[in-house]
């Protein structure tokens, strides 16, 4: 484990949120989609179940993608700005099936703000650990999904949103086989 469990869970959830904007991944196009996502990612706290809440989460998704792909100085500036906007006050909480972990907003704070602050708190650990290179964009040419590389050797290159890694491996295999195939004689 590279980070604390709640940090890894928050980073995975953040990547999942960002990737809802990637074609081929279930998106956040309706309040029902947001309901599904919140349940899947096990977000706690109050909900509005409104179009305004959906738009706020979509805007937060865009902001988090910008942070995910930023350099260190820009990421620190944006994370600090997000925490300041939320008046974040970290505290230990235990709820549902989760043991002690950090929350930095009240349970009745707007959903988008809670999502953003949870991501920001996880990104604080990433930045303090000098592990920003673990936040990646999929290496597949036709994919813009993000991923968190928790491998020991920082080698993960492809996302989980499709078959990007499999497609890249098959293409590489076919290129190798084609290069090894005997060429027909011309004469």
C-alpha cells in the first residue's frame, strides 16, 4: 500500500468521477446517473437530487481533472484553493462500514464540495509524498481516462475503463509478428 486506505479509496473515487466524462464510460448526464454514482462510490451526507447538484458535480469533475494533470506547483495552488473555498476542517469520522477516516466538510455540505474536498485531502497526501507522478492519463492513443498508479515500480500505463491495455498488447504483438514474418520474394 502506497497511501493510507482512505487516501487510496478517495483517489480511486476521484479517478472514477473524472472518467465519467470519458466516452464509453457510464457518464453523469442525469440526476439518476449521479444517484448511481454516489451509491457506487459510497458517498455519505446530504443530497439535493437536483439538476443544480448535478451541474455542480460536473463542474467539480472538470476542476479535479485539471488538478490531476497539473504540475506540482499548480496542483498545490488548486488544492489549497479548493480546501479554502470549503473552509475545510479535517476530522476523524466513522460511519457505515468504514472505520476511522478523515472528512473535512460537514455532512450537510453540498455534494460537489464534499467530493472535491475528499479528493483534495487525498491529493494533499500525494503532493506531500512527492508522488504526483502516480496520477496519470491512460497511455492508449484513443483514451483520455485517468488512473492512479499504485504499482511498486510506477509502471501502470492503462486505465480500467475499457480494454486499453489489452488492445495495446495485441497491437504490439501483431507488430512484432508482422516484423518477424518472412517477406515474399520478388523477382
